[in-house]
C-alpha cells in the first residue's frame, strides 16, 4: 500500500499540474495551426487540372477539389484565417463588454438602466440576423464580419462584468480605500482590474467558439469573407455544389477541423477556469 | 378553482402592460437603428432594384426612380414615412420577389414554423430524456458519453451537420430529397402532405441534433440537484428507485425549467433555422433573410429584422409567463 502510494507521488502530477499541462499543449496546438497556416506555400493551392477531384490519399490527406487544389492546405489556411478573424472580433467584443459592464456598475441607477436596456436590445434580435444586417450595411468582407462579431457578442460578458464590478464596489477594501481618499481611477486600476482579469480571460476563451462559429456561418451564407479567401465557410459553401456527385471529402474534413479547433478553444476556456478558480 | 386570487390578475395585467411597453421601446429602437444602418449601406438601392439592366437606365430615369421612392428626401423624413407606413401594417414591397413584404413573411413563416416546431419538440424531448438519463446514471459511461456529446455539439457548426446529413441520407442512401420543401417541377396542388414531410425530416433532424445540448446539460444539472435533496434521500430510504423515483419526485421539479429554457432559446432556434434552410434550400424565413441580405432587398430585410425580434420576444414572454403562472414562488417580489 505504501509502495503504491510512493509510486503515485513519483510518477503522477497533481491535478493543477495536469490542468496546466493540458492547457499548455492545447495552446501549442492552436499556435501550430496558425503558424502552419501562415507559412504554407500559396503554390499548394494553385489550380492543378491534372489532379482534379482526387479522393483522400497519402499525397493529399483531405483530397483535392474540382480545380485540383489540395484541400488539406486550404483547410489549414482557412482555420488560420478564422482564428485571426475570431481573435480580432473577440478582442473588440471584450473591450465593449468591459467598458459597458464597468460603466453600468459605476454610473449609478440611470446609467445601469440604460446599459441593461442596451444589452436587452442586442439580445432581442437573433445574432445571425444582426450579423447579416451589419454585414449588409458594411458591404460584407473582412471589415463587415469583424465589426459585426464585435458588436454582437458582448452582451453576455457585459452582464457578468457588471455583477462582478458591483460586488467589488461594495466590498470592504474598496470602501476603506475610498475613505482613505483614493480617487476613482486609482481604485479602478488597483482594486477592480486585478479582479476582473481572470473573468475577462475566461470570458474571452469561452467567447471564442461562438465567434468562430458565427464567422464561418456568415461566410457560409455568402455575406462574410470574399470568395477568394480560403475561409472554412467558403470551402463548405462551395462544396455544396459537388456533394451530389459524391465528393464527400470536400465538406467532411474542413468541417471536422473547424469542430476540433472550436472544441479546443472550449477546452482551453474550461481548463483556464479551473486553473484560475481552483478553490 | 374555488378561490381565485384577485390580486393575481391585477399583477398579471401589470406584467403584460410593462412587457408591452418594453417591446414597444425595443422595437422602436431596432427600427431606428436598422433603418440608419441600411441607409448607410454602400449598396445603391436603385442599382439593386434594376440589377443587370443598369446600363440601359439613363441619369434622368434614375432621378425619377429616386423621386418616386422618395430617396431624395432627408433621412428623417424617409424614416418617418417608413415608420408611419409600418404602423398601418404596410411593410413595403420586396424588390426581389416583387410582392408585399408582409405576404412573403407570412407565407414563409408557415414553412419555417413547421420546421422550427418539429425541431423544437424533437430537441426538447430528446434533450430532456438525455439529461434525465445522464443524471440518474451519473458518473457512469452513459453519463460521460452524453456529456461529451453535448459539449461537442455545442462546438459543431450547424451547417456542417446539415451537409453531413445531406451526404449520408440524401446522396449515399438516397432516402431523402436533396432540398426544397416540395418536389421539383410539380404544381402546388399536387404536393401531398407526405411529400412535404419527406422534405422536412432532414432539416428538422439537423436542427434538433444540434439543439439538444443546451437543454440536456441544464436538465442534467437540475436533476443532480434534485437527487441530492433530502426528500429524494427519504424516498430512496422507503425503497423507491429508478423510473418511479423520477416520476414521483424528479419530473415535477425539472420539467418547468426545461420547458422555460426551450422557450427562451428561440433566438438560437431562429439562427439555426437560417443555416439549416440555406443548406437544404428550404424556402423559409431564414433563406429569405439571406437572399435579402445578399441581393440588397431593403424592405424585406427590415421586415425580417422586426419580425424575428417579435418572434424571440414572444418566446421569452412565454418563458416568463410559464414561470409566473405555474410556479407560485416566483410571484413574490416579481421584477421585470
């Protein structure tokens, strides 16, 4: 019994270390995709009419499309692009949530009501319809999708931040700090921000899956990124024309990869939450 | 119904009054915002209307079209004209379908409604059952599989599931048609209910496969809480278990939150329907929204934004109302 216990202490990590290790490897995995996507040779997706419509093989793990482009390369490039778009959109969304959430908690009753109303306003139209509307207004493309995503995904996080700030604001140490004559800004910077960082970080990673899924959905519908970009949404919407001729690999692999990336982000968010709120 | 609480009806009336005030302000704001957004769009409404024949239209004709539509007027006047028409129920005329927007929306809404109700019921029933099973068998392999499945589905693009469905059931097995709500090339009168049903199954199944995750996870959590309670412990001590235990003590406590959650999820349902309709070329509201966005049909797009808002509001209202009427605990200290 004692020897088995010893063995366990020697060879196994504790829960926190395990979480950290998983977190680390997941992040490395995502960085690899982004880097590979950025470094892959454009020549691999050049039109090659000799190798058209190939089923997945050793040379082309995901097969080739009707123009002889390697689907593996297109998929990885698309993922890299999606992650990039998602990153910008999510950062925008977080900033809005942070500003409005804090403002709602600090500005008193009227400001709070106004911002709560604003949150309700954005939640009362389906995300996808709002995204279509904004993409339409901005004429589609990269700009439309990024702004659309930033403007639609903030409400839930803003609510969390609002509650958090309210709790900190009424806590003892903030009251003491105010009694000691510290300014609002000083309190916000030294007492509020350190408490909000973990919340925002977790919120960010949990927001990401939604952002990427919405980006690919809008692109799939034809209102997002332009058809020349190797985005997953574009690949999948193009594949629809060829499905009836049995070219299943055009849709199967890119979608699966998207699923894996989104699930990875979800995992990172969960692990991060466990890591930061370990008690 | 022996003693009806008179206070209850007064409160209910107040509740409706406040809710309708709320939807009025929200709708008004949405009208202004979407109108201004669309006004600032780079897409030229005249060009979108005329399309490929743009070259044959001279500047004078253009001017006359703009005048006919009131495009030269100040933005606020245009907004006011549109809003007053809206209040009389006139949503304008769709540019791509060349018929009144309200007609298109009502016609397409029936298609969408059938699809959404089917998906809503399927995902609700299956999600609830999955959640209950997972909670009753907590920490076994069946629980782990259900939880894993739900988390994975939450990360799955709806349209990809639709594409997989198409590949497997329509292309490989040939069980279902590839798209549209009726067989191609047949008249409306010849379409039987069986035909419509066949075209409905794939999109509805797609939507419900993706839709179960939320309600299943929620129900599982609630059921685990219920199972940890004292009264369940007592029931177990009396020898109740399995289905009887669930029927007597579980169902009542978890059914209400699950139903409410399903009603509150109308927004996701609508978003999912947009994607599923696009994949299966199902002629519902979602497809109309996409068409309107792609081809610059401003009246239709505005109409759809307003309509979807009302639709989601209705879902949330029902969810609130169920809680309010069914669960007496929530009546205390009710707040909107």
